[in-house]
C-alpha cells in the first residue's frame, strides 16, 4: 500500500517572520497520521521549519538544490546543506525551474542522482504546457521528460521516488485538470515506470498531482487509483487549507 503524501510547495513566499507564524499554526493542527505531510520552504526558512516542526509528523524540504556538495556555485544550496538542517524532501524539476531558470533534463537527472546519493526523497515534477495538451502531445512530453530525468536511477531508488504530475496550465491558474484527466496521466506515468523498471517498482512509486489543488477538489483527486498525493502551491500557504488537504480522508 502506498502512503498518501501531501506536500506544500511554498515557492518564493514567506519571510522568516511569516514562516514562523505559519509553521506555529501548522504545529497546532491535528493531522491524519496515515497521510504523509511535508512543506518545501524557501531555503532561508528551513532552519526555522526544523525548529518549529520538531516532534510533529510534518516533514520539510527544499524546493531545489545543486548536485554538488559544496563549491563555487553562487546562490545555490547543496544536498549536504539540506541534510544538515534535517530536510527530508527536495523538489526537483519544477516547471518554474525548467521554464524560468532554464533547467534541462540533463541537469535535473544529475540533481536526482545526487538527491538519492544523499538519502533525500526527491519529488520529481513533470508535466506538459497548454500547447502540448491542445495538440494532444501530453503523454509524449511527459514520457520524454521522465525517460531523460530517470537515466541511471536504480530500481531500488525509483521505489523511493515521488513523481509530481503538474500540467503547467493548471499551476496557479485556478484551472485544475479534471480528476479523470489527472488520473489518466498518473496511470500513464505508472505504466511507464513499469516499462522502464518493473511492475513492482510501478506499484511502489508514489505519484502526486499538482495544479490548483485545494480543499474543495482534493477528495475527488485523492479518490483516484493512481493519484497518491498532491503537491500544493497556493493552498499550502494557509494553515487551515493545508490541514484540510492533509485531513482529506476524514
Ligand atoms: P498551485 O497549487 O498554486 O496551483 O501550484 C501548484 C504547484 O506548482 C505546486 O508545485
């Protein structure tokens, strides 16, 4: 059985003072322990997340990292730094990193290999643009991304991976993919993992949907067979919404 996993992606939101308030509010929530919960904060908020979330079952992580452990890489943070602060997750290959900051599949693959080397749980994002969806090329696009991103990733590591399917046109737009469309792509991704690895690996890998997930639509999405969780932007910035997302079963 795959454990459901709801992760907040705060993106470039929350100063340290704001983060303190949000984290303190989250700490007060009674969250379903059968659901894995985490927040991926700006790097500057990670120490405060470590401090405030200690003793809770909310994990935390980064939104990106370099693949090297240290060195002359101005502006970057490393897997060692994430581990040292107690982070367990790292989001890799988010469409904003790909589109705004020019990250390509080769770089994302190097980061993914490094994240596994450092015992972090990567959340690997993939997803098509609106043009690709309109041209019915979404499967082709996601397949190409995943084949390249997963190069040299071992069978044992793939079982620990979280894949987040995030159609770009649904991110921050209020347009959620229909639960059926999201399920169809998550099923496609699971089949792809079966083809590239094994049936066992496909059964183990967790696949999230991301894109305008909110309390009002989380139940329908999570009811789908191949959707194991959500990667949530906007709605993760409010403690009540995040609570409702994690507690979607009850
Ligand atoms: P929204 O939930 O704000 O649409 O963002 C989705 C996302 O990009 C999560 O990584």
